[in-house]
C-alpha cells in the first residue's frame, strides 16, 4: 500500500512539473498533425511559457531529480532524434548532487567487507572528493594483506544507498509516459520514446554494477598497456564488491585547465593528437572504447615517469564494436572523403538496418546534400563526429535503424574532438584518423589477413570437411523450402541476412577448399621427399 501511495505522489509531482514548465505544450507542438498543434496552443493558453523549449525541458529535468538529469544526459546523445536546440540545452545538464553522509558510506563499506573500516584502510578521507547520482568517491590508504598493497593510495567508489527502488519507480513512470507519446501519433512513434527509455534502463543498471565497471577498467588497462599514451587505474580485486570498488589513486591536472598544463610544460598539440590516437586505437584495433570521455573524467599526468600521458577515470559507460560495425565506420569515412556518396548509401543498404522499400539513388541524393557543403572548408575544420551525426539524421529520415553502439561512438567522437580542439585549435582530426582507417582496411583485405584467417580457422575447417555435403544440402533445402511449400513473402531484411549467410558459407567453402588443397599439396611434397630420402638411403646402403 505504501508503495502505491509513493508512486501516486511521485506521479502527481511529475505531472505538476510537466504543467509548470509547459512540457505538455512542448510535446504536442513537436507533432505535425494540425489537431495536435491546436491542442498545444490550447494547453499553453494563460501560462507564461516565454523561455525557449530546450531551457524549459532542462530546468524541468533538474527539478525532477538526479535520475531524470541522467535521462536528459543520455537523451542529449541522441542527436539523431532530437532537434539541435534541445540537444544542445540538454548537454548542459550536470550530474552533480549533494553527497550522502560519510557515516552511510562507512556503513556501506563495512557491510560489504564484513569488517571494520580501520582493518581495511590505514587512512580514510571521510569528505568525498566527488559525488554524483549513482556513487561518490573517497580517497584512502590500504593497510594491505598478506604483504600486498601495503600503504597504497587508493580511490574508493561507494554506491549511493537504496538506489534500485528509486530507479525502478522513476523508470516505470518514464515507460508510461513514453508509451503515451508513442501512441499519440505516428510522429510520436518516429521519436522512438520507448526505445530511448529502454536504452536508458540498460545504461542505469550497468552503472549500478560497480564490479562491471571495474572489469571494463581492467580490460581497457590491458588493451592500452603497450601504447604508452594513457594511464588507467589498477583495480584491486580483493577489495571490489557490488557496492564498493577500490582502485589506484591517480594524480594529475584536469585536462580542462589548459593554463596549468602549459605552466607544467605539457605539449598541448601533442596531447591533442594523442587523444585522437587513443580513441581510434580503441575503436579500430580493440573494438572496445571508453565512452564517457568528458573533461571531468580526463586528467594529464605530471609524474616524471609518465609525464604528459592521459589519465582516464570513470568506466561506467563503455562501447563495444563488432567487426561489422568497424567496417561500416571505416568505409563510410573513407567514402565520405572520396565524395563517393553512392557508396555511403550502399553501405547503409548493406547494413541490413533499412526498410525494404529504400532506394539507393534517393538515399545517395540525401547523403550528397548533407555531405557536400563540408568540402568548402579546410580538412582541419571538418568534424568527423558531426559528419557521422548528419549521416545518422539523414538515415533516420529513411527509417534506418541506427545501432545504439554507433550513437554512443558518435557522442564520444564529438567529446574527443571538443577536447582536442580546446588543446589545439588547428587539430586536423582527419590526418590523425586516416592512418588507422587505412591500416584497418588493409588488414581486412590484404594477404596477411587471409593467411591469419586460414591459420586460425584451419582446425575448424578440418572438422567441417566431412560435413560439407550435408551442410550444403541443408542450406539449399532451406532456401527452397518456403518457395516449395508456398511460404509467405520474404522481407528485404531476411534476404540480406540470407545473403550474408550465403557469403559466409561460400567463404567457408572457398577457405576449406584452399585448406584442403594446401594439405594435399603438402602431403604430396612430404611423400615425395620421403620417397626420395628412402631411395638415397637404399642407394648408399647398397654401396
């Protein structure tokens, strides 16, 4: 009963905020249907709604609390869905909330470790150094155990207590509002509010999992170990729990404090290039990137041993790319700079994310109208993040399903460009990115790739060789089955999936054939050498 009353009161408060800031008028006026626009004017009558719509939305989210602030931050990354004025205003939202009491933090730590605070840390700063809606951070020094980590300076991240019930309550209300907007009209469905709320739901629950964040940090640290451009804090796994994680404390200058960096002797132009190198290495080499690289999470080391290297913090948001995603990005950027707009359109069609009725020539014309104006500028003034954004926005007009990981990458790329150009206004992002794209493309189609793939897949192909006739028979029967039985019409998406499956099978057949032929050839060579050796052996023994 208490939960029902609590949800009702929260819902009533949200409704009051919606009316207070005119969000009902904002939603209705964004639709194209005349009767909805008339309804927007009616509901706005008598209310002082003189502030811009983006400002009203931002202020309303701030009044609704930290969960809605985070929702606004996530929404600001979906520039493929939002008008520019609203996206720009939501980007100003700051995830800053008052810290919870140090007593609560200590109690959370002791409950997680099942031992007193003093037996874990020789020093513990009760005043948090950072506080956000999900967690806060305290500095401390480890006592160590079994002679390990004794006296190490650490940062202790503590989850804000009782977050899950609050999040679930607000998410339930968001889902209801999203369903209402989506059912209102086709324009509401075009904005995909339920998809955005589902994406936010996943994002929030990921951030609540501190062990997942620690694992992401450890993966990035391992990936970046040989690059010598960025420092990732070490995670102390013996001290990591669901509500608390302990990591190496990092010392550096915030990247936003450019004057301090100059005074310390940091080469800002090199720092800008290094940031781009780090990002494209994570994207095209590793397919795993830090997706929350705003200035608050980036520092620069002044330690003599690691001077001038980036320090990355806060790994609650990371992105993962498949080989297909990387190919889509690399080929899109390459085709863009060649002004091959037909290829850009074809890449969108080949992705399988488009409706069946999409025509290549229409999409090509739309892409040309978006991209061609960029070439009136010097290369150093071209924003790859904005190019990707404009491509997404154009694709959205053709109902292309933009993948969440690519939206996350586009947002991160904009952050990287912003950081880089704050450090060096003359940064030419394309000249830094181009070698990564070219190397990745060469690695995908060159002989080294073919040889590496053959070596990696040889054991698998050897096992599959006896199965090839049956696999081919099953595949052909599956293709002919629906036609023979009078099955329903196939959509273009199904055809594309089948096309990719066919291509994979043909590649497998070709590679297996090459592997089989190579094996036969090697066996023949070895047999001939063996026969020759036996002949020589017999000849010398006869003598």
